[in-house]
C-alpha cells in the first residue's frame, strides 16, 4: 500500500501493555513510528525499551506553561511536572521530541511562552494546535472557544515568533476554523492520505468518523487493509469530488480543500454531505460564526472529561 | 549572535534524531521521513542524503558527488550547500 508512517495515539497509547511489541512490529514493517502521549503511565524503563526497538519520534502534550493552569486543564494534579521530567528523559535518550499543545480560551495567551518552553526542553518541533471541535472538545465547546479577537492576536503572534525561532525549533500550526473564511483541507482529503485503525480493528477515514451516522466501517479482523482502503463504504462515501453538493461541486478549490471537514458539517449542519460551514460560501457559515461568538463569551470554565463524572458547573453539550 | 536565517552547517552533517532515509518499494524511491514529514527525493538529492551519516565532511560529500555526476565541482558544491542549508533550517540535520 505504500504506508510510510504510523501514529500511535489514543486515548493514551501507553495504557497498552503490548506497546513495545506494537512499535517493534511497526519498525520491522519499515514504518516511521510516532508515539503521541500524555506521558502519564509511561515510565523511563519502558521509554528506553521503545527506543531500543526503534521508536522514531515522541509527541508529548502540554496543556500550558504554568503547572497550576496546566493541571486544571488536564484535570490531573501533578501532570505538568511529570510531563516536564518525561520530556527531559526523551531528549536525554536522544529521541526526537515534539511538544503539542491544544489551544483554547484558557491558554491562548500562552503561545509564545509555550514555544519557548518547548525549545528550552530540547524539542525539535512544537505543534500549536487550535482545538478542533469534535468528540470531547465539542462537548466542552462553551468552556474552550476563544473569542475572534483572541484568535486574531494568536495568529499574528505565531507569524512573529516563527521567524524568531527559525532553525531552532519547527513551529507547526493547526489553524482554528470557526472564524475562518475557507475550510481546512481536513485529513488532506477523505480517504486520500491517511486511515485510522481503532483498538477494536475498525478502519476509519478519520478519528472522528464514527460521529457520522450511517457510515459502514470494515474491520481488519475481517478483511485486508488494502481492500478496506480501496473498497469500504465508509472510505468511498466522501472520497474525491463526486459526493459534493454545490457550492463545492463547481468550486475551483474543490481539489484543494476537498470540501473541508465532514464531521464538522455533521456536528454543525446535521448533514455530513453538506459544505463545511467554516466556508464562507456555505449557507450555514453565518450561523457557525454566531455560535462561536456566543460560546466564546460563555462563563463556563470547568470541563467535562472522558470517563469521569462532570465537576460542579460543567455544562455538557449533549452528543448529537 | 549569528543570524538565525543563515544556519551554520555542521562540519560532518548527519540526519537529526527523528529523521531517516527510507527506501519505499511501493514508490520505488528514497523518502526522507520525519515527524509529520515525508519528503520524496530523487537522484542527486538522495545521493547527498545517503552521505549525511556524520562520517563525511561537506567537502567529501561534494567530492563524491562530483565523481558521480558530470557537472563541475563548483555547481555541485552550490547545490549541496543549498540543500543542506534548507534541511538545517527545517531542523532535519544535526
């Protein structure tokens, strides 16, 4: 099939007891192996074993620069300190490190400090990833959504610090799209560049694809991966341009942004085959921007966590 | 303080941690793999990259490429320096 890279993600991949075997097997297959971790549950001896079997790269999530704010966001006391110790171990072992921070209302003012922290930890790359509102971020959107002004300032700030850090650390940006005029090229196109295998073996075109009702996913337990990639109904559903409605169908950007994000169309418009409402040509664009503006001024500051009972004051948006 | 825009090349360049050259049999081509990066390389580029192993100086890499290709040494030296500088800017060299 020509797959070149594998990202071991989650949840938390360190909770897999067979993580070392998975990495070893991926490397034997020639894959570039990237571990995306919170560092919680991954001790130094296991990290060293991962390196021995050929792990190529570690991506560590940090929530903020100060421990109190970061631990509040993570919902885990002491997490930040453990992550910093882990980052130092990764670099000392000679492994490549990326620091990833998901940006939202509570930490959007810390971007410059986060980049400096990543550089001083010895990371070669930092990912400033504005929250994408699917899954748990969608449930917490009222507490996470930044204002339009905050997003504008944050984008300017990244442009400025990029040149300051050139050659020292690579800064990759995942752009916010709630205030955008055109949609992101989600996944580089549906069923075009990447696939996602869940722990149960189901193969998804993206990690949030299960939020779209009616899609049929095939499993690696039943069929070869190459057949799933080429023929499964879920991959064929939005591949290419044939599924597109207007204004996408005749848009000159259709091969570039691929009509944006199907899961976002589902979450906001209620129709996965609609034009991504992040696009100003979508009839639902104004509604999405209004929604973002309203939620950015919502007083909520508490979060709803995966697998935990909400704290007082947390306002969960029911799953659609 | 040196200008961050003009990276200083390592004396004996090698690929940075987390960056490796891989021959992909499906594409029948050398690809440079890094975090969230895939760079397809061809001909001279892969010949340069394969020599970035920390044992050769930039001058030795240029000499070996000169023996391999018909272009004159000065031209090859310029190409090698440009490519290494670009990789250094992307933090793909150590």
